[in-house]
């Protein structure tokens, strides 16, 4: 069974966003729907509604993608993500295995993760 989870990618994206993390955020609190720390949750919940909508989540992910894409060519390479993603994580997002993660591939993957994470399927991650 693959162990790729939203937590690991999401945790990596918090590093990109410069949000303090205590090491690699490995599910400190399994009882939370999102498994996010309050700090991370606040970072995602832009309008402070107490829930993270898919739009907020995707906005955060797009911004993270842009930050990782150092040369701005809309293609992420392993070099550009070396400090953030493990080789395994990179490969899991690089669906067509061409060694490049396009924004489309990235968003497809993280969007799928959101859906998987949203257990009650109401389109909102709650804490
Ligand atoms: Ca690039
Ligand atoms: Ca690719
Ligand atoms: Ca939900």
C-alpha cells in the first residue's frame, strides 16, 4: 500500500510557505479531520471561516507551486523541489513520469488529496 498522503505533501508546502513546522508534520492529532496543526490550519483558512474550502486550499497550493518553480517556466524539476519533496513524493506527483511536474499534474494530485481528506465530502476541511 502506498503511503503517499496529503499530509506529507501538504507539510512540504508549509515549508515552502515559510510556516514554522516542528520537523515533518506527521499527524500529531489524528482526531482532527484535516490532521493540521492550528497554525497550519490558520494559514489555509484565509477568510477565517473556521473551515478550509477547496478554493482556499487550491490557492495555497498554486502559490506554493509558484514559489517552488524557481525559474518560472511552469515546470517543476527535481532540482527545484530538492529541498522540499522527497524523490518519492516527486515521482508520485509526476504522473506521466517525464521528470517534470507541471502545474496541472500538481493540482490534480493535491486536489485528489483534498477530496480524500475531506471525509464527510462537504468540500470543506474542518479542524
Ligand atoms: Ca521550473
Ligand atoms: Ca510530468
Ligand atoms: Ca469536510
